[in-house]
C-alpha cells in the first residue's frame, strides 16, 4: 500500500519546508503555485498555473489524498466546490474564512471568551474617531490581505486615522460591510507566539512559547525558552490550545500573543499554518512544526514538541538589493553552531524573506549572539 499524496496550495518557503518534512517520511508531495519562485522544484511535483481556475484546481487535486494550504490567502474556498470525493482539505474552509478576515477572527475569538484587545469594527471614519477617543491610541488593521506589518497603522490623532482610512478601509459589498478593524493599542512587555499541532479528531500537542522580536513590523528574531514565568508560560500555552480548538484548526497553527507587564496574555493574531516564529523547531525540537503539520494533515500520531537543546535563536535573513540570487554562505557557515536555511528563491529584493539562521546553545544569550552574527554574514 502506497503512502498518501500530500497536496500543498502555495509555492513559497512554507510549502518548501513542509515538502522537506514530508520527504523525510517518504510522503510524495504535489504543489500548485500561481507563479514560479524556485522554492519547490527539487522537492515536489510542482504545477504553476492559475490556481483560481476550477478546472486547474480539480485536475490538480484529483492526484492528491489530502490538501493543505501554505497560507490563509490560498484559494481553498474555490477548491471546495470542485474537491474530488475522498480528498480531505485542512484546515477546512470555515476555519480559513474565519481567520482570513480580521473582523471575523476577532468576533470568533470573542464568542469563545478568549482574551484579546478591545476592538471596534468601524464601517465609517467617524466610528474610528469614536474608537480613538475611547481607547486613546489605536491600531487600524485592514480586514484582508495584510501580513508582515503591511495593512496596519498605529494612530494617535484623527489625522492619522484619515490617512490610514484611505489606504486600509474596505469598500462595502452586498454580502459584507466595509471599513476596517480598530484595536486598542496594547502596551505589551513582550510579544510571544505559541504553535499548536491539531488533528481532525481534536488530538493536539503544543510547543513551548517563543519570544518574538519585530523590526519594521517584520519578525526579526525568535528565541526559546521565552523567559516567562511558569504561570505566564502555562497561560500562553492554554490560550493557544483554546484558540486553535475554537477555530477548529486541522494541521499546525500559531497564535501570536501580547504579554503585559502584569503577565496577562492577549491574542494578537492567528495563522492557520506553519509560522515564521516556529522555524527554529527544525533545529531545536524533537519534531519540527513542519513534520507535525504533515502528521496532523494525514491523521498520523503527533510528534513530541519539547526542546532537545537548552536554548535556541532564529534570525531572519532578508534581501537588501534587487536582482538574481547569488548566495555566498562561507562566512555564515563559519559561525560555530549556525544552521543556515535558504528558501531557494530565484530573485532577491529588499526586505524579502530569503532564509533564516538558527543557532542552538546552552543559553539564549549565546544562541542570539551567534545567530545574529551568522545572519549578518549571509550574502545574497
């Protein structure tokens, strides 16, 4: 009996690393991508085509046993109408639609009683002004399509709101209201992320909390252990598990969290897929997030999520120029303990995620110092 075929909607680095994990288990992978990026070719059967075309979707999915998505923006909702009988889709479309729209995501979490910032679904600038007056300082968020800091704006005045509204607000349609999400700014002490792997039958495992650091609204570094108190660590893991259950996620998902000075944990956002903050699990954990994503999608036993090292740090490698990729890794690989992961992208451009470096060590400080040095030494 042959192993099941895993289909991945999306041809970027998350699909690449998922395909790598599947290959270790002997699981064949088929990828459907809307554009050629170079990331998946060595690892999977890649189809580059219009992934919104129902005929393309059906033809591709017919040769898969289970289909997962690289991101919540993949057109899984279009696939649902043409999904061949017996082919499973994870996460399910209701889960993706709830998470994809930040207003619906907040409402779903609120209905489940999960801790989160105060917010208003503003359909007009005037409603956003009222929220600003109520909260004092706010973050405006585009409902759909935002990522890596794009689609957000921190506002302190009505002029700030006006400038952000023109850029971020959605137009109303016959099926849904327009506007944007207005959240009270959280004066957090730290940002954290907790990754959960969950099967369709509800069995789940949770990874240790990761402390995340952002620069220019993008993740720069992630470290584990996060250094929180036992109570805060337990609360973060509990909130993450409850969040993923409330959204009925199948596969791996990550809950991004704010940690306040009082140790309170609030849900910032949810990603129903492997996540940048958990890339360090490739080198630091008994089972990586990508392998557990494959296991969860296929309904297989989930792997151990504990650390197999005392500490680890991951630092992202971003592009700094335009042009073809021409990596030089000599100096980075000379850093003791550095594990360099490049994503195989054909083209480099400023601020584009091109890879990451992870260092495992006896302490977080040692891992961080060497990971920063190795990431700085990567030449693209």
